[in-house]
């Protein structure tokens, strides 16, 4: 089969891998960025997604596997061993040159490269690194590159991947109890968590080294196998605080034919949304895991976002905007890191007295008003507190 046919096969189901808000290598303009129609654009569009860089710029990236063959039999994975579907494999140089054609045609500006595991995680990691080295050092590609770490990757491989990539990640998948049942070859903690710890150290060394280059780290959980939100968010809090992850992703489970879980119910996507919102409270808003509004069953309320649920439970008196600290402002629904900073800057120049001023500063006043005082007064749209 030709490279385009392989690319189509090896890009299928990669939508299960999530990636955004990334950072890394400085973007170099391709030789010709205006998209030229060379007969493949329409066949590639379904396999192109977008990544948001620091500063808000969105770029198109190609998501692809080096091979869809896999010796692992994870019960939830479309590429599991024994599943009957057409598979394909790229050689490292073949994939690097295929990607470069797409890049030079202006269709994408980055690459998300993963792989099924064949011949063990170490051998597979070598092939991923070889592809990245060809792109960086022989073909001169300096754009966005996300490299997956394979289960059981060795320390030297992790260090090399970090040196080559804009972002590296390894999917922790699910809490260990469920992993033992559904992906037993990934169950030992060192197989998945140790490479992530090594990546953190390598990224720290790179950032403090001569080039001061930043590489972001991420991971992903499958949501809906039986785990609780508390289990996922406790691990998320650890990953943000101890390993400096830029993002934890949550992929709502959906059943895949010819897998042991094909009859398992799909997860409500709202649950993944609530997990994301709670994870942002941990990452960006100064919340501790113990403060998250989890129910007695260890789950978040699907009917209301976690920040509002926390405020309804714990804010008994409205907050004076003109005196509140940044930490206090960040606890108010409708106020984020940017609008909290904007409030602090604005009140150095003037007293904040009405909701129009807050709206101009980026506050969602409909959510925030019930919890605020403006110059000692309840805003006109203030709802009545129930004590």
C-alpha cells in the first residue's frame, strides 16, 4: 500500500488521543505554507486536529501511529491484539518524509506521533525516537512535535524524547485496580508512572539548561470503567503538584466492537466535562483535592459545575471586590485568573461600583453577582442568599 493509504489507516481512532494547550519548539515557517492541492488534502482532512499553543495560537496537527499493530490486549483499545481489522506500519524514514510533504504543502504545522507496541516498549520507543530524529536533524522540521512515551521506556529513551519533542506524554489510563483487570501488562506502576517521573526530571533539566527550552507533559485517563471521580482527581492533584503536568485529559469511554467491553455502556460526556472543570480548579485556581465538592459516593454533581457547587456550599457571605485578595477572587464563580488580575489592576485606579465595570474586565457577572459586594453594596442583579 502507498504512504497515503497507510496514513489513512494509521490515523483512524487517534481522535481518542487528546492534545491541546501545548508548548514547545519555536515555529519555523515551512517552505511553502499556502496549501497546495496535491491530490491528498481531501483524504487527510479527517485526520487533522488542532493544538492551542501558549499565547492562544491554534495550529493544525496530524495525528498518526507509527504502527497499528500491538501486542497488548487492553480491553478498551481499538488497536488491541487479536482484534480483526486492517493494520499498517510505517518505517521511521517513510513516515518522516510523508509528514514533511504534508507540512510543506501547508496542510499542517505539527505532528502528534504515537504507536502500538510491537517487540516491547523499548523497541517501539526506539522507532518513535528514530522518526523524530530524522524529522529534526535530517529534514530540518522545527515545528510542534508531540511524542508518546511507551510503557516501560528506559530512562535514556525518555531523556532523548524530551530533548526532541515539544510535548511528551504517556497515558496512565485508569486507577491501578482497574488497570490490573483491563490492561494487565500495563498494571505495574513503574511501567507507566516511572517514565512520566523521568520525563519531568528531564524537562526540568532542559528548562534550566543553556537553551532554557520548555517541554510540556501530559497524560490521559479513560473515564467510565467503574472508577470514581475522587480516584481520578486525587491522582490529578498529585500529577499537577509533584510532576508539573501541563494538562490531564479525560476521555469518556465509548464501546468498540470486537473488544471485551463492546457491550459496556458509553460514559456520559458531561462527566468528562466536570472532571476537566475540577482539574482546572486544582491547576489554576488554588484548590486542594480535599476542597473539591465531591459527593459521598466520590463523584461530582453532573448538574452543576464544581466551582459553583463549591460556592453554593461554602460561601456564606458575599465578597467585597475592592478588598478581596487574588486567592479569594479566584473562588468566585465567573472569575478566572485573567479577570482576577484585571480586577486587582483596575481597583488601583478606581473604586469598582457596578457590574458593568466587572463585565468590561472579563467577569461573567451572571455567575459572579450572587457572591459579590461592590463598594459595600449588593449588585443590582444580586440574587438573594439562602442561609
